[in-house]
C-alpha cells in the first residue's frame, strides 16, 4: 500500500513539472515590449543561437596576455644610459670627450663621463685614480667629482692625484674652483700653476709645487718650477690674473655663484666673447669693481640691501 501511495505522489509531481525555456521567455517578453514600443529595434534570440566556442575565449585570453606582456616590457625596459665608464689598463691612456676635452689616465684609473651633452646643463665627470684634464672652453661648466672634492671649471688644464687620505690638485692652466662635496661654501680658486692639498675636509696651502706625476711631461714640470721662481721674484705683480670671456665671468662666476644677490639687467646687451683679465680669487664685489673700472659694466642697487644689478656702462646708455 505504501508503494502504491508513493507512485501516486510521484505521478502528481510529474504532472506539475513545467519546463522553462529561457529563450522563449525572453522572446515573449520582447513581443510584449515591441507592442508598446514598435519604433525600437529589439534583438530576439534564435532558438538555435549558440554560445561562442571555447577557442574564441582562448584566443582572446592569449591576445590580452600578449598585450600585458608588451606593456610591462615597455615600462620596465631600462633606458639606455648616456654615460660611459672606462678603466685604463695602461698608463697614459687618453679619453676624448664630446666637447673636445681630453683626460689622460694613469693605470687602473676609472673615469665616468657623458657620451654627449644633449639636454645637459653641465659637463659632469667622476674619476677614481690619477688623471690629467685638458678642458675645452664652453659655456657649460666642467665639473669633476674626485673622492670628496668637486672641481668646477670653464676651460683649463689640471691634474688630480691621491696619496692615502690626501687629495692633491695642481692647476696647470686657466683657473679652477675646488670645493668640498656637500659643502660648497668650503672652496678655493686655483690659478695657473697653483697647487693644494685636501685633507680631512680642509684645504692646505695654495702654493706652487713641482708636479711629480708620470702623466706630466718634462716641459710642464719645468714650466711650473720656473713659474714658482718667478713668483718669488715678482711680488709686486698680481700673478693671479688670467684671461676670461666676459660672458663666462658674468654668468658663470658672478651670477651663478651669487644667484640671490647678483643679476644681469635684461636690457644689457654685451659681447660675451670680449676678453678680460681678472683675478677670480677676489670677492664678487671686487671683481665687479674691476669690470666697472675697465668700462665694461655698470651697476645699480637691487631690491634687497645686498642685491646688485649689472647694467650697461655709461657710454652705452
């Protein structure tokens, strides 16, 4: 009896079973909407509509992965460096820079320098070991980081060496500004044939000493020695005078090193290639007075008490 009742119950469930076709229900719904909005184009599903094959999704996944990989390669690809690092394997090897400057290296010296100066505001070089620099003049300052000191020049020839904790700078031609890295206020300026030592953050001496490096020619060594003798005999002459371009003195020495207090009048038109003989070991105000006395510039007061504006000389106004 129980089995009979069970069969009756199951037959009742089968009678109440209703198969739901999603496509038919959707089309019926669309027919209803179309009656109310006949002007709209409605998409109906065909009973035979099939889902895209699995390969379709597989291809799309591969394409998306490929694009992501390309994006990461583009983003993470290291940019080509504009700098070159070289270690000399022999004594006397010469490096030629893009501006025409040359650097003669001692054996095992390591030099790091730019390939070119595009979009550069300075000619920046680092040196480990011993080297002699012959720098071509340019409006771009030439900056050398050597251990804990920075040498800044516009065009000159100088020699660098190190003995234990002592750094030695010998200036052979022109002038150089030597400062402690990280402390630009601790600096000194060397003229032709000046030499100094830098020991534990302090500059020691600025007197001529005979270069002993094998990188210097005998002619250069004799020239420095003779100049030392001349300095002892001609104390009444300013031996620190050197020849510069007016534009370099105004922009690179006066304005660049005194940005907050010295400016050039925008109406002042001058020839930057005019040659001037100056002692750049003097203070900025003394150099300005020397230029004024030469009739090359004039000055007027700026907005602050110590501010100076460099203007055209009286004969050009």
